[in-house]
């Protein structure tokens, strides 16, 4: 088989390699030939019309590397047509974002010459991914060479190869040049400027850029709270009035900040062309299985799985499992309190320095255990949600997010709620809050960035040494790059990053009135988080495919829910404080009624505020309306033209 | 001028008259000529391409009737093309609702021959209204004959003529045949069947049909509550446990019923083709004025009014005015309580039958005063909202609804809240609730249907007699019909009808746990309401133009808000009841905490329920997805065809 490039000319490839395809190393030759020919075939024959080349790695002492690695690229024209297929929005001459069409390409703002540089790297890779994903079986009954890997007309070839383990992975290549520039402006210099969001979006796509935008926005929004928090600490404002003031400020702030974020995010999404972009029709996920039937929407043959069966799995297995995990989490919490009591009793018997440190040990252990439980639960939740066999990736994600959110919320905050409302010990609450917050943040950053980086570096060195040994001084950057990136870990999406921010938001807002310093800790954490997240995206993980996103999706709802719960907890804490009770020495019930009334007023106020503040800024709204108006007008004009013609 | 038909041939008009246009009787002849020629002109000349004829009424002893009355009709082809312009959805061959296009007309399900009967009366009239409304000025600088009535290119001619009083009114004609059948199946026979919603929609359009659908749905949904309410009354269940049970039932019911209504309404809207219909671009309202500028969206010349000025008017005038009215309403309430006390003191001094009746007098007077205040406020609110000078009808409506809702809510329920939570007198609460409910319902039905009907009948008889006298035995049904309908009152939309249901919902749900019989009263009221509303639509008012509606809009939100407030009030009432207090003899504050906790749980449950129940039934969702999928496919196919052609 002489499909690939020889070692010596692999770096003078006839096209810019954008995506790497790795097939299993024992893949049958006829399957490879068929797959490549389908990729190369013309579109009107049902092919993807992309360019693809094999990479041949030199044999390396004993360790044979996988021969079935391919790089995929495309002609510029094909990419531009693909951009229309995926529905990219680009800035038009008149400054408005419009759906890109190949026919009108010259009228778009940054289109010069043949369109070189018009599409970003990430967009090109996204288009190639889309074209590969929608490469459909024609009349093949199975993958050549694999009679058991069945196909039916319309089935996505890539999905089937993936689900059967023939296609091991496919991922976009890093662009070393751009990455160097990006990482320099992003995290390599300590600076007080904003993150280069447009460049991040350019390189990693909208989904990730929105996460970093949110991270930055959230951190800046916390700064005023942090400053107030510091002044509480400095001036010893242990005064009740001031705590109430802080709580109210915090509640109003959290509502306003979440509402304003919607406006920010829609401004960003508009500029990035994702706000009015239509969602593509969603394919079934790779792991979805079922009896072959007909999809009522598309009329295509495709596996069908009865909704009732899925519901049964959810309600009879998943829900009980989640409840069991919650029970376990409570049990661990009670063990923690026993440990805590034991440590206190030892300290009281013999109050020396060592025993003083011992006081913090249970909290730290508990924080570590919480992180471990979250991690284990995460795997279990993913397994279960997979087993529930959701047809669409979006529905899979929603069920996963819900499961994980509920457990993490309970797991992280149960002990704090217990201390606050059952034990009513505000000093312990403050201390636990601080310990939990600090420990979990340190653990998190180590686990998510530095540990993987360290492992990665060891691997890199090995690869580097190996390559050098085999090839002497020949410069083979592409081969080496592909080899390195193939072995990098895969970035699993923004889920964990958002989850972390969600929990941090909980630490700041739920008990804000007893521990104003939490905001300071979160700000400090987030500043390092920006750097460690940026670092991990650029150096630790494979480059992810860009994901178009118009907003932060379900996380907006999660944050809003948290801010509603925060109103309840803060009001309850204020009601519990001894200073408030002292104001109503005679009638406790009157005090409760007043607190409840205030709580209701704040909640009503939140809802009204959310209703009154428009989600999209005025100028963006005008632009969207203009787009809509123009498309109506174009339709009418077209109709008149057609009428004239007939 | 010989534009019109002579008396004798007016009934053998060359087309079916659908819409009546009435110009002021002193309109200048050149304006009329110009206006009619614009209406008749071909579409490619910017005309509306409709048919229009003048109706000449015979002179009637002394009383000269307006000579400038015109009937408008259209050819079938023009109507079908108009149906495409307004974006009507019709059932396609495959059973799916699709946007109607003239080119594919033969593929729609009920299209036979040349399309006679394919469009309903109401749709034809809606299309004619749309074409008249979008008849735009070309190069005319003013209306001929009226140098002061300025025009600019693109200005809607009809809106301008209307705002200057030259066009007095335009309205759709009743279809006597259909009306007779409709009224027979709708309200003329006492029956236990459902309302003929499809026929109502066919005749009056979707907006009104949805109102009647909601009215019916709401009434049926109340029946179980009413049955339980009756059993409370019959078996004297004055037991606390049972009241709590009733309250909980009521709260769950109100949530479920509102959620399920969304599904019902989307099913109806789907079948009527309004669910996926795109909203047309909204023109400025007729009364909107401002300096001539450019609309940033359309780029057209049009009046512009600074948003800041409007905001100032709202916050500096409207808001204080509303607050003043609310204060007035409170003041009247306090006067009512004084009267109440005075009546009780008289009864206590001398408890005889006459004085026993006197006990009810203050409540009845108060109920009447409330209705009068609501009415007066309504006019004031309309005036103010008009003065705020909103550009769009929808924004005008929103501001009006908000003003009226807040006032009516306070005006109707303030006294009940006062009795419940300040006086804490449950017996008086029950009595006031019943009196208010009954009195306001009786008043309402008299005011909204029977009084106008009576006035109308007197007028009709006069017209009838006059016509007979002038024309002897000649049959001139069209002339007489136009004459009669011109003088009928105009139906001002479903606002008042929904408002009434909203207040009734408040009476049922806010204090349900002290007066379960309220549901019975509301059911009884609504049964007569269906008949009186149907009657008033068919006989009292001019036929309204159909309004496409996909849901009940802002009223869904209003009802949901009411059901949230109901949770709070019911929990508070339960907390206040002496039986509950008796359960916690020692600790009142514990009782309050439990009640508050229950309230929070119910509220959380409501939100989760609203989130979990999908707004659109599964089968409709599949159909909508199919529509979307097909349109994407069609787009792609078109592109490929275009690519092949070039």
C-alpha cells in the first residue's frame, strides 16, 4: 500500500495538515482503502472531498509505532463551501454578522483575494470534523473487511468506526506558530490586562473562549466584594449591622452580575457569529444503540431505543443510585463530625501546639475525601448516563450535568449547612468554610493542571529522545508533533471547569454574611486559575475541536439557582445571629416573620430584576432585527423575481 | 363621481364584499379617488391590487347617511398570493403544517380546483387587512387634497389616514350564513358538549378561539375543585386538617393545570398553523408620532421618538399616577371598613332582619365601587400609555397590561388581604370573598354583554325601520347589513375577558383554604360566561379582525405569578389558623419555621414541575422537528441544484 508519504517528504506535504486520524494498528487494509477513498471522493458521489495522507513513522528500536496515522487537510475552496454548510456567520461589508454563503463570499469584510486567512484554524478544523462526521454510508452493508461492523444507508461512517474501535481517535493539530504567540499574550507574562479572548476564540473556538470570558468576568465581578471583605477583616467589623449589609449587597450583586453576564455573553456571541447561528440537526451520539427502525423526523433508517426503557433505567437505577450516593456522603459527613469532636477533646485535654494543628486535620482530611468522592462519583455518573442510552449528545449532557451537580452540591455544602443550621456554630462554620475552600482549590489546581503536565513532560522527553535516536539530526517536525500530540491527554470539555466555578460561587454566596473573606480567596484562586487553565489548554491537552456556543447554557441556570438558594441561606443566617435575636428579646416569632418577609421581598426583587434587564443589549438587538428584516425582504424580492420569470 | 354601485345593483356586486372602509363624510373627492386608485393599483406599481366598490345609501328623510362607505374584496388568486405574504401555515399532503406557498398550492391538503374554500373567511379578511396596512406611500408628499396630512416614502397610507381621522374605521363584515350556524352550535342550544373551537377559529381567528379554549379549559379544570368544595359545604368539614389538604391540593392543581394548558395551547396553535408561523415585522402603531428620522433596522424614513423622553414620561408621570391610584384604592378600602363597622354596630344595637341585610350592604357597595374604579382607571391607563408614545403596538399593550394588572390586583384583593392578615378574621374573610365574587360577576356580565346588547337592539330596530320606510319592500340585505354593522360597538380585544378570568383565578386560589366554595361560584360564573361571551361576539359587537396567536401570551405569566402568590397566602393562612396554632402550644416560632419550610418546598416543587413538564407534547415536537429538518434539506438541495446549474 503506497498511500502515504515517505519519511523524507512528510514535511513537504502537498497541503496543510489540519486534523489527525488514528486507526487501530491492526485495521484491515481493505477497510483503510475504502475509508480513505470515501474521504477523498467527490461530494456529488457522497464523499467528503477532503485531502488525506498517511504518515509513515520510522521503525523505532523494538517499539513499533502505529502505521495507521493519517493527516487530513482540504483545499481552500472546499473549506469555504463547508463554511456555508455548517452555517458560519461572518461580518458582512455593512458591519452586520450574516450567514456566510460561497456565492457572496466577496462581499464579506475580511475576504481578500482567494479567501486565504478568511477562516480561522479552528473554523477549518471544525468544518473538516463536520464533513467527516456527516460522511454517510451509501449502499455498503458493512465496513469492507469487517462483516460484523454493519452499515445502513445514511449511517455516519466515522461514528460507526469510532463505536467499533476501528477509528481510535481524531483530533485537530496544534498550530505551533499561533500557539506560541497566543500563550505569550495569554499567560506567559504577568500582566494586568484582559485575556486575549478573540485570539482564544480564534484558536480554540467559541465554547472555550466563552468559558474564559466567564471566568474573567466572574473574577472581576468578585473584586468589589473582595475589597469589602478585606476591610471587614482589617477593621474587625464584627458588627451585626455590617454583616447584614454585606449579605444584602452580596445578594443584589449576585443577581445583577448574573443578569449582566447574559448581556456580555450575547455581545461576545454576536461578535463571534454564534448568536444567530442555527443549530445543526443533531446526529445520534456515537455510543447510542438500539434496534434498527425509522426516525420519525428524518424518515431515515436508524437505531431506535424505546423511551419507556430509558425512563425505567433512569427511575429504577440511576435515581436510587444517586440517592444512595447522597446517603453515603451524609454518612461521611457524620464521620467527619465525630473526628472533629475527637480532635477537639484531645486539644482540650492537652492544649499544646501539635494538638492545635490537629484541630485542622479533620477538615483537611474531609476536604480531600470530598474531592475523591466527587471524582469517583463523576466516573459512576458518566457510566450510568451512558448506560441510560440517550440518543442525543445534548440530552446525555443534561442528564450528566444534573446528576453531577446535585451530588457535588450536597457533597461540598452538606457539612456547612449542618454546621450552620443544626449546630448553629458560626465560628466553626467560618473555619470549615475556609479550610474546605482552600484545600479543595489547591487540590483542584494540582490535579487538573500540574500533575498532568508533569506526566506529559516525562512522556514528551521520552518521545523526543526516541525520535532523535532513530533519525539522527534530520528535522522532522510534523512527524514528531503528531507523535507527541497523539499521546497527549484529551480535554474533556468545559464541564469540570464550570463545575469548579459553580462550587466557588456557592462558597462565596451561600454563607457570605458569616465569612466575607471568602470572596478574597476566590479572587486569588481565580487569578491563578486563569493561568493554570490557559497553561493546560496550550501545553497539557490535545487541541480540542472548536464548539460553537452562544451562551454558557445550563450553567447560567445553575448559577441562578445557586443565587436563589443563597438568598434563603443568608436570610436564615441573619435570623440565627444572636445580635438580631437581641433586637427582639420578647417575640422570637415576630423576628422570624420579619426575616421571612424580607426574604420574600428580596426574592421578588430578584425575579423582577431578571425580568426588567433585557438579556441582549440594545445595539445587538437592533443588529439582529436588521438581519431578520433583511432576510424577510430578500425572500420577498426573490418571490417577485420568480413571479416575473414565470 | 361614479365609482360606486347604484342602489339597485348593490346586491349583485361583482365580488364578495369582505371588509368595510368608512371614510369621513367630508373627505375631499381627490383624496378618495387617490386612495381607491392606490387600493386598486397593481402590486408591481406599489398598489394593493384589491377590489373596492362604493356603497350608495338612499337619502333617508333628513338623516343623511355617510356617502363614503366602501366594501373591499379580492380575487381568489390575489388572496392566495396574500396568504403566502402573511405567512399562513396550512396542512400539507403529508399531514404536517407547512408555510403556504402559491407555487406549491396544489400540494396542500384541502386545496381543490382553483382553491375555493381553501382560505377561511377570517383568513381572507386578515389578508386584506394586511395588504391595506402595508399599502405604502410612494412619492406623494401629502394626501391629495390635504396638504397638511404629510406622507413620506414607505409610510403606511391607512395608518396615516386613520391617525388624521380621514379613515373613520375599517372592519370585516359578518358572514350571516356562517354566523347562524356557528351561533347555533355554540350557544343557542344548552348542551354538555365542548365549544366548536375550530369553527370559532374559522370565523373569528386564532386569538379569540384561544381565549374561548382557555375559558373552557379553566372551567373544566375547576370542576374537581368545585366538587370537593361542595362536599366541604355539605358535610360541614370545618376541620383544620381538611382545609390544609384542600389548600395543598389547590396549589398542586394550579401548577399542574397551568403547565398542562401550555401543552393544550401549543397543540391547538399547531393545528391552527400559528405555532411555527413567524411574526411579521411590526409597523409603528397608528398613534405614534415623532420627528422624522431613520429607523436603524429598516433604514426607512420614519418618525423617531427618543427613548429617554419616553422613560421620563413613564417614571415621572405614569408611575406616580399609578401609586396615587393605589393610595386612593387603599383609602376607599378603609372607608369600606368604617362602613362595615358602622353596619355591625347598628345590627348589634338592634338585631332584626332589616339590619341583618344591612350587614351585606357595605360589601355590595364596595364591590360596585371597585368595579367603577377599575373602569375609570382603565381609561386613565389607556390615556397615559398612549401618551407615553410607544412605537410598537406590542410594547403599548405590555405597558397597558402591567398598569391595569397591578391596579386591579390591589383594588380587588387589598381588602381581602387586610381582613386576612391584619384583622385575622376568617369568618369576615369568607363573607367578603363571597360577596365580592358574586357582586362583581353579576355586574360584569351585565356590563359586558346584556347592557350593550340592549342598546344595540334599540339601535337595530331604528335602523331597520328607517330602511324599510325608505325602500319599501326592496330586498337590500347588503346595504342594511353594512349600515347595521357600521353602528355596532367595536370589540376591543380579549384583554378584559382575560383580566376577568385572572381575577377569578385570584378569588379561587389566593384564599382557597378558607373558602373552598369559591371554585363552585367560579364554575357557575364561567358556564354563563361562555354563553354571554359567545353571544356578545356574535350579536353585540362588530366582527373583529382575526389575530394570529400561538399562545395566551402575557396572561400565562400573569396566571403563573398569581399561583406563586397563592402559595404564599395559603401557607400564611394555614399558619394563622387557630387549629394549627393549637398543635404547637409552646413554641409559636417553631410553627412558623415549619410553615415557612413547607412553603419553600412547595415553591421549589412548583419550579421543578414547571421545568420537568415539557411545554410542547412529544408528537407536536416531532412534527416541528420534521418541518425544521425538511427546510434544512430543501435549502441544501437548492444549493446543490444551483451549483450544478452554474
